[in-house]
C-alpha cells in the first residue's frame, strides 16, 4: 500500500471512529430520554357510571364504614366521648356529618385540589434536564479535513441551593392547601348542623301544628253541635273553621319546607334525593359543648380554621420570598463534549456562570416581598374579623338562650295552664268558645315560639363554633389519606383531611 493510500485509509478510519463514537453517544442519550418519558392515555368521562354510583350511595356504603371505623379506633385512646355509627336505625346529626365528610361534592373537589399541590410537592426541586448540542461546519476551500463536528452535553449544577428551597416552598404550599381543605371540612360540618337545626325545627313545628289541628277537630265537633242547638252563634263557630283552615294552609307550607330541608341535608351529605335513609331528630339542633367565654387570640390562632389558613398562607409567602432571593445567586452551567477538527480528536469542557448585576431577579423579589406583606395583613385582618365575629356570636347566643329560657319556664307553662283551665270550665258546662279558641291559639303560638327559640339558640351556637373551630383533641383522628415525604397528609377524594373529632350524638335542651 502506498503512503498516500495509507493516509486516506487512516483519515477514513479516524472519521469512522469519531462518527461512531458520536453516534453511540447520541443513541445512548436518546435511549435515556425515551425511557424517562411518560406516555399519554386518554381517559373518557363516564357520566353514566358515576350517575349509577351516585344513586347507589347510602350511609352504610363501604367508604363511610371505613372512615367510621378509623374514627372509632382513633377515639379509643383519647379523652373524647365514644363515637357510634349505626345509620340502620335512622341517621342522626353526628352520622350526617360523618357521611358528608366522605361524600360531599365540594369536599371531594377540595381534596383533589390538594392532590394537585401534593403532586407539585412530590416533584419539586428536580434538576433541569440536560441539553445536547451538535455543531457541524465544513470548510469551503479544498482541505484534507473539510468537516468539523463538535458534540456537547449541557448540565446545570444547582450550586445556589434554590432547588432545596423550591422543595420546601412546595411542601409549605401543600400544607396551606391542606389547611384550606380542613377549613372547608369544618364549614361543611357547620352547614350540616345548620341544615339539621332548620330541619329538626320544621319537623317539630310540623308535629305541633298537626297536634293543634287534631285538637281543633275535637273542639269543632262540639262547637258544631252547640251551633245546631242554638247555644252559640254562627259567627263564633265560624272562627274555629277559619282557624282550622288557616293552620291547614300553614301545615301544607311546613310540609313543603320540611321536605326542602330534608333535600338540603341530603345534598350536603352527598346523597341522592331518593337515597334510602331516614333522619331521626331527638331535639332541636345538635348538642354544643362547654361554653367558651374569654377566648383569647392565642386560642383563636390554634383553633380557628380561618386563622390556620391565613398563617399557612403567610408561611408560603415567606418561603416564596426566600426562593426568589435565592434565585439571584447563579447556578453553574457546564458543557462537556467531544469534537473533531483538522483530523484531531478533541475533548471539550464549557463553563458558564451568570453574573447577577443587571437583573438579579429584582422584579420577582419585589413581588414576593409585597406578597409577604399582603399575607401578613391577611393574618392580622383575619384575627380582627374572628374576634369581632366571636363576640357577635356570643351576644346572639346569650340573647337566644334568654329567650328560650323565658319561653320554656314562663310562657309555655302559662299557656298550657290557660288552655287546661278553659277546657275544665267547658267540661263543667260553662263553654266560652272565644276563650277556648284564644287559649288554644296562644298555646300553639307559645310552642312554635319555643321551637324557634331553640332553633335560634342552636344556630347561634353553630356560628360561635364555626369561628372557634374544632376543639383540641389529644389524639389525631386517623384517616386513609397518604402522606408526602414531609409528613403532611394528602387527602384523597373520599378521605377527610380534618383531624377534628366528630361530636357525640345530638340532643337538645328544648323538646318539641
């Protein structure tokens, strides 16, 4: 082989080796890229399937049973009262709250929103993907080595430490979202209690009105005979018929309103309008715990859901500012590579480091500072609003208690005594129809007034509890929500995030 032939063969061999090495490098990087990518699969909506599942929901569904068992287990070692769940004999207010925590539509949406922040937290702080660069050049003039090729891989080394701050911020933002979920859960529980108070009051008024109409029918039979005998005038007997017709119209309205309240409770519970369940009221509204007079700012900070959300949002704003400040410090960009020029193999290493003197992330830092100031004022405003709402609820509750006590201890007993005396006089033969009708009407008004007073007392107590938040418990409630690496709970669509205890079965201070 001649010397010129050997040179050509050597040149071809070097080009082949160089091109083969570059191709092998590119193939390996492409394989890694393809292996790390996720695939997309379309998931169509199943409206018919969800409709069937919605209609099949009952208070005894497996999801509710599982949550109830977790509450019973967590309450076993705590100082709170026993938790009973047996909707087979009728749904109580406590059981309605528990079902709502599992199936309420707004809560399911809120928990899935928390799942978004959880996904963000679990994937935050990752290194940036490497970049591949290929430069090709060809010398126009005639030369033995006209082609030049350089291949490099760009990497960003996070020497600024911002990735760790990104992880911390994502975890804090997820914690703030969990606080919003817990606040929403408490609000839904309060909405269930309000709806229960309204429904139980209407149910009690319904029973009272039916009893009133039954008594009117009994008296009306006697009045008709007296009218036929000429003992009373038709104008007097007609007053009883007018009263009966009026109360019958009220009864129809009460029946409609009671049904609407029943449907409202079912909606809050996430049940269908025709779900096989029956509400059982043992009084007006749920039972409330001990009085909370003199609640200070520290207690509100620990208990109030609104305060907990505002504090969590402030922590997220604080961590956001820390991240933006850290971003002004540069990360190191390196670009190792391989190339060939003039027949010579070359190993390359490129380094670059931004100099933060012109931009330095000033805009984002200023925005983050303003956001922190806004979050701070948000905490302060929330505290002021909570204190004002707490005092207003206490005043309303005290007034409702006084009204209920007066009706219960004075007005209702006097109305009962008046009607009993009027009946006794009538039994002895001295029938005064106007006095009898007035006594019966006053007794009905007193009973309805007592029911409304008990309802107003229950609603005022619920307003107070909503501001205060759930009571502190020595043992956190267990629920099936998974946890992130930071330990924060990530609820699922059917897994409550709140650690608030479910109160015992409700009773009432005022009977029907």
